[in-house]
């Protein structure tokens, strides 16, 4: 009865509303929700598909023609020229009206080429203008025009998120006088280090950017072991078996860069692209 018998109440200033049941939507935080929502909007890619797109792409050029949108649940990216984007936006608006959901223009963004002369061209959803920006986030990774990963912004986001999480966990006992050192290290490895590693396997950062992430890791370890700000963390990393940020999991990199062998295969027109 995870989705069948859902009751909602609204509480504000010690007042509680009468319970009511949602007509549409999925539960926030459920691992089933992204998959269920993908099924819900499964007809959107077919609606946005170019009419001249081949059913079975035979060349890389033919394959690129079919890529005008990326979807994961409600996280959607539209890809096209200034002329085609208007049609894609209209298709998204029409699809939402047919199925009874609504896009949020305020949370959407238009990324123009840096050399574009029509950067002032306005785009809208439901007659509401969509703001322009130089970058956008897709699945938590910042991209610039052309689908390039904004590496500097990625490092800033990962470092800031890790520092904020470390501050929160330190108030709960993740510090030198709180949990046992072994437990603290395990918590760091399970919850904090992955935040710094997010997106690193699909881009090359260089020594300087990795050094900035290493500084964040050193700060976390010093707080766990109660060391001063200038102390070396080599012994701490050795005791905790924590590698430097410049030493990623080479098994993951091997799969991503060497083991992936793309094969063109026939795709159903209504299949939501869940993998890139």
C-alpha cells in the first residue's frame, strides 16, 4: 500500500488540515518514484522525436539527429537550435496539459552559445519567460553550452556540499570527541567522500582542481582526528586506508573508458532514454 493508500495533512502554526489523498504524483524519496514517473511521461520522447529521424540509426550522424532530449524522471534536458527549441518547448507544454502535470518555468533555464547574437531571444512555457544562464545542472552535474562539464563549478559544488555535510555531522558526533575513530572514518567514507567524488569519473580535472578537493578531504580528516589546521594528514590516511583524491577507483575508470562498447541497436520510438 505504498502508493495506493496515501494520506496527506498540512500543518502550519500548530494548525492541522483535514487529511486528503493525492490524485496524481509519486512519493518524494521513494526509490520507485523515478521509475514510475518515467513510465508516466513515457510518451514524451515520442512526441518530441524529429519526424525525419531514422528508425534504425546507421551512422553516428543519424544517431545524433535523434538526440533532442535527455530524461531521468522529471529531470529533462532539451537539445536543439534556437528554431527547434521553440517546437520542443511547445511539445512539452502540450504533453503536460494532456497528462495533467505542469513544468516549472522558474526552475528551467536556457543556455545560449557564448558567441550567439540572439542571446536576448526569449523562450517561454505557459507564456512565462524562461531565464537564461551560462550553465545548468543535469543530474547534479553542471554543464555549459555544447554539453561540456563545467569542471570548476563541479569542484566548487562538491567541495561546498561536503563541507556543509561535515559541519552537520560534526554536531551529531562526527568529531574528535564524539564517535569512535573507526566509526567516524566509516561514516566519512560512506557519506562524505562520495559527495566529493560525484562526477569525477566522467571528466579530467587536472592537478590543481584535485588539490582543491584534497584540501576539503584534509579538513574533514583533521576534524575527525582532532588535529590542527596545518598538520599533515598522511598518517591519518594511512591508518584509515583513505586514498588521496587523485587516486580514484581505477576499476570504475576502466569500465567507463575501456570496457564500454557502444552498439547501435533498434530502439522503440516510445522508449525513454535512461542511460547516456
